[in-house]
């Protein structure tokens, strides 16, 4: 039981929860003064979280190369695309 | 291929293993395409009216968004842990984990209900402006996914009931779990776009 | 056990009728009528009436083609249902439901060109406000009628999931593809609420995305059904009795 819950999954869950609260503070609390920087930080943090969910919760980290590549490319593409759209706006 | 007999592993998955049925990845990829388009459309419209989107974002309750994100993450963790437990043939724990995830999903729906009703009371509807159109439509489409996902989780619990873990087809569990993680990750991006960035 | 062989030649013709449906959409609605994308729902009644007056010959020709080719929804839908019948055991509930569904579905398809044809019949004499309402109605008939079509996709997915043949008649990914399409056309319901933007009936999501998904779905399902027909022919070419999977028994291989 202990080994089941004291796992890598739990560590990742804790990390993601802390990062979520952190990015919330950046967006709403005292955080960053520069809105554009704050926006980019929030987007990049979101995509890093998404990557963890894909790799570890969806278990793509050890999947065959095609599946892992598809996941990574989607994450990177969306991160670049959303940040670009945000910045030119 | 049968997922019933697998080496015991504490790690998430192992080399060369496609989690769940291959077909679910087609569904997940397709949904990611749809949401990528939705995200891009949102940012394009935001670029045309940054002030309106800024004001819209300010009218949202960020605490509810935060609570919902934590609920989604936690439910995803429960689901992943449930699959790991099933892989180690732990009786009862998988079903309990999925039930806990289901409860998180219900909590998410409850928070959304509070949020929607507060907006309607304040006179904010999808017709108010572009920001609230996107807010209601996107969170609504996501909510449909949450409801389908809760049905899937319930299906997994029913599937585990009365079956020994040794004969449970782990592939079915992975297929359902992958869908729930999709619901989680789409919300992570929506949360950033609607509550933090706009 | 009774054999459930499908006449390959008829089935093939039925499949290609669906491909003709998609082609006719591009020719008629796109080229002849110029309604891809649709005129904006935010357009004034007079501007819309002017479009109908100017394009009335194109609209008449286009709707005539549509009346013929949209009927193929029936034949195309049945080409899939033949194979659903083979997937099911006992009382073929999903097959029956699909037949009823398809029979209703082509009514929606035909109502579109018929209404447009009526509008292009004497557009100069119609009150523009009324013309606008009836033109809205055409798009509503087409896009708001998504639920029965989504239901057909779910029926197909269920039939594949419960298929008892080995190997299955359709590959299992087809089931997930159908579920995905069923989820994707849900935003169609939003056209009721918006006159501009991505969810209006000329918008990026409610028009482009849903049209591409729906008609793309027809093409993908056509390809899948053609493959099932080809597999049948190979099986029937084997001299030893009927192919085992045709009679519903597990294949020895």
C-alpha cells in the first residue's frame, strides 16, 4: 500500500498541484507586473503540466517512439503556437 | 492482445507498451486537434479586443478555477494510481481509486454549476460579449467531456465489480484512464487561457 | 446458421453513391450556388435577397443536383448497415435502429435543396425578410439536425465494439473514430445563439469544422466499407464452403 502511494505518480501530482498554485499566484497575486511576461509564463507552465500528464499519467514516456513523438510534437507545437498568438495579440 | 498477464512494475508503463487500445489514441488525437483549433481561435479573437478579454477575465472567480484545476489533477492522479494498483493485482484499490476520481469529477461539475449560476445572476451570458461566448462554449464543450468521462469511470468500476484482478483485462482500464487524462489536460490549458492569460 | 453474405456489387455501388453525395455538395453548393461558406447570418435581408436574385439560375441547377445526390444518403447509409447486421447476434437491434435512422436522415437532406429551390423560384417577389427566415431555416435544417446523425455514429461504434466475428468486420479503430465524430458535431447546436463569430452558421467551428468532419466521416466510412467488401470477395474466392466469418463462427486462423 505504501509503495503504491509513495510513488513517482504521487510526486508528479504534488509537483503539478504546487505549480498550479504557483502559476495562479503569478496570474492573480502580487506576481509579475508585466502582463505580457505573466501571460507567457502562465502558458508555458500550463504546457509543461500538460507534458507531465501526457508522459506520466497517460504513460506515454515508455510508449513506442511514434506515440511518444506525437505527444511531444503536439505539446511543443501548441506551446509555440499559443505563445506566438498571445504575443502578436 | 491480452493485458491479463503482465510483469509487475512500479513504474508507469514499460518500454514499448501502448497504453490502452490503439483506437483510443485516434480519439484522443482527434480531440486534441479540435481543442488546438479552439485555443487558437480564442487567442486570435483576444488579439482583436484585448481590453474586453481582460475585463472578462477579471469578472471570473479565479479561486473557483484554481479549485477545479486541483480537482482535475487529483482525479487524474487517482485514476493513474488505480491503473498501477490493478497492474499489481491489488484487490479493491483500483475500484476505490476510480470512485475517488469520479467524486472529484462530480465536485468539478458542482463547482462549475456554482460558477455558471453566479455568472447568470450577475447577468453574464454567452450573448454578453465575445469573451463570455468563448467562456461558456469552451467550458461547456469541456463539461460534456467531463460527463462522458464520468460515465467511462463508472463503467470501469462496474467492470471491476465481481471480477478478480487477475482476470481483468488491464487494457480496458488503460483505455478508460487515457480518456480521463485527456479531460484533465484539456482543462489545464483552458484554465490558463481563460483565467490566467486573457 | 443462415449465411449473411452481402452482394458485393450492390454494396459497392451503394458506397460510391455516398462519394457522389460529397462530390455533388462541392459542385452544387460550392461552385453553382456559391454557398461554401454560407452568406453571413448577419447580412441584411435586402443583401441576401440580392444574392438569391443574382444567383437564381445557379441555385436552381444546384438544388436539382442536390435533390438527386442527397437521396444517396439512404443508399450510402445502408451500405454500412449491411455490415452492422453481420456484426450483431440475435435480434439485430442496432441494425433496425440504424435503418429507421437513415430513413429519417435523408428527409433532412432533401428538405435543404427543396427549400432553397422554392426561394430561387421567384426571389424578386418574395419579401426579403421572409426570404431571410427561410434561408436561415435551410441552414438550421442542415446543421441543427445533427443528433440523429451523431446517433448513427454511436450505433456504428457500438456494433463494432460488440462484433463477435474474428477478425472483426470493421477494424476497432473505426469505432473510436465514429465516437470522435459524434462528439465533434455537438457544437453544431450553438448556431441557434450566434449571428457572427466562430459558432454562427458561417463560422469556423459551426460551419467549416463540422462540414469537414461530417463529410470527411462519409469518405472515411466509405473507404472502410470498400475494404470490408474486398475482404468478402477474397473469402468467397476460397472454394471451401463459405468463409467462416460470414456464418458468425470464429475463424480458425
